[in-house]
């Protein structure tokens, strides 16, 4: 059984993950608008990952006997200065999410909630990957600066990213994970 305090904290993280999805949808929309379909695609894949993260949290609280309280999702930023700006904001946001996950882990330790600590370890590991991927792309963008040819080459590369998480949760996250390619 999960404590009310832990359940509430995870519900805030569900909101953070849903906001992340909404933010990446907005970033995809912006990239599409400026004609960078590969960047737009990369952010749509990111959107799906964040939705998966939120569903995984939601189901965990449910399985632990809690009833997740869903909150309003803030409006994400809509306009960006450049693709470098997109990825600077992406990295900054993922660093915020990392801090939130670390705070959840600390709360689970304080409460001696071993099940939640084990569950959250997946998110700790995931955030290492998230920040690393974003940093790599940002470094490439900074290296090429505003060279349109290089940006177009990166756009083509980002278009090849595939969705590695399930997107249909109608039968639950675990079932979807077993059916995912």
C-alpha cells in the first residue's frame, strides 16, 4: 500500500510527464511549421515516450492501492528562436524532470518504501539516457551553428528515430510493453 504523501508526489510527477508530452507536441508543431519534418518527428517520438512515462506512473499508483488525482496541465511554450533553442529548452526541461525524479526517490527512501524505490529506479536510469541524448543533439547543433545544409542533414537523421515504447494502453502498460516491437 502506498502512502498518501507518496501517492500525491507521484501524481505531481504524472502531471510533469504529461506536461513534458504537451511541451514536446508544441515543439514538434513548431519544427513542422518551420519546415523541419525530421525535428518534428523526433519530438513526436519524444511525446510518445512521455505519455508512456505518465501511464507507467499512473498504473503504479493504482496497483499500490492509490487513486491518482489528475491535475490541469499548463500551456507549453509555443514559439522558439531556433532549433538550438528547442534543444536547449529540451535539455533544461529534462534536467528539471531529473530533479523531480530524484526528489521522488528521496521521499521513497524517507518513507522506507522499497517497492517505490525499485519502481523509480527505472526513471532514474531513463533520465540519464534522456539528458545524454538531448546533450548530444544540442552539441551537434552548436557545432554546425546555423549552417542550413548541416541542419537539413541532421533533420534527415532525426526523421529516422522510431517509437520504442508502446502507444496503446487500453489493456494496461504491462500488456502494451509485452506487445511492443
